[in-house]
């Protein structure tokens, strides 16, 4: 006798990305025939979830719902769920740890300066390390929450003054170029999309609520750019040696994993 499972779409929660999660959850529930939408008011799983009757589709953005804690709780209760496991979510929510994993796998990632809100570098130190055009963001948040896109030492100093004395942050040299995102499903690449911001910077305010208007199919290029010869440019990790088996990167399947590297111009 076959067992029929009900799909439960979880969204909401109490993170700073609650609004995005609610919108995403409603869209997913509308696309899944027979799914039940559950909008959480707290960062907690419903007590009535039953491993024998339910399969969960988490659409929880930020914090507890995306950093592996919700997934760990689901796994501990034996409840099947869509998406990456707790370890992958925990890794990918931390941009600094994600970039370290990328480098170990031979994937280029630009240098960063990681710091806590209670021990901030000076503007002069960041400019000396990264140059005058800098992006500062929380190292463990998504949806561009807390994003600063800065031009020049005065801008950098202003942003540092606004950062609260709490949380973990990272700064990177700003890269200008087209932004692409490729999702992975069980290690296989999905569709390629290009993210085009309405205001020039893809941020939480004017862009996220209207995300479908910002994500488009990539414009075709006449031909791929030639592979550069010689050593990689400054700030790029060297490619893996010939014959090296690439590490399986299924744990990096969330699109946020490419936040720091998807616009790099390092050689492939």
C-alpha cells in the first residue's frame, strides 16, 4: 500500500528577511499542487509536523531557517525535507567559510577582510588592503541585508561608523561586471540566470520585493572570451593542477554561495 505525504511549505520566521520569505513561500505554495502553506510567527517548527505524513519544503530566508538550525531540527525529528542538509546550509550561510571551501576546491575567490562589529578595522586599513572601491556586508546574512557599496575612503569611514558593535562582517574589493547565478540540484547545474538590478545595486529595499523583474535570461555573447595566459591576476587563486579531480560541490548549491565570486574576472 502506498503512503501519501502532504507537502508543507514553511515560510516566515523572525529573521530580517521575513518579508522575502513570506513572498517566496506564497509563490512556491501556489506552484505546488496540493501543498499547504504555513507562515511561521516564530523560529520554531510546528509541533504537529509528522514524519509519517508530511514532507517539508522550507522557504525560510536568513537566520534560523537558513543557517542549518531548522534543517537539523527536521532531520532530528525524522521529517523529510527539500533542499540542502544542515551542514551545507551552515557552511553556505557563512560567506567567509564558503569562500575558504571554494579555495580548497580550486574555485577562484577574491580576497576579503573579515571582522567583528566589536573590532572593526579603520578605513585606511581597508583601503590599503582592498583599494578605494569596497563592498562591506554581514558575513552571515542574505538578501543584501546590511550591504554597503562604497567609493573612496570617506564612504568607507562612514559605513564603518554605521556598523553596530555586534555581528560578523566582511569587506571585499568591488568587482564590476555582469552577475550570473547557477543553481545546482544533486550536483547537476540548473538554469543560468542573469541578475540585473533596477537601481544599479541589487539590495533589499527596491529590488527584492520585485525580484522577478530583476532576474532575466542572460544576454548571449558572440563568443566566449579567450582564456587568459600566464599567472592569474592579483587576488585570484591559481586553478587546480591538471588531472586534479574537482571536489564535489553539492553543498554549495545555494545561490548565495557565489555572492563573493560570481562576478570575478579570474581565469576559469
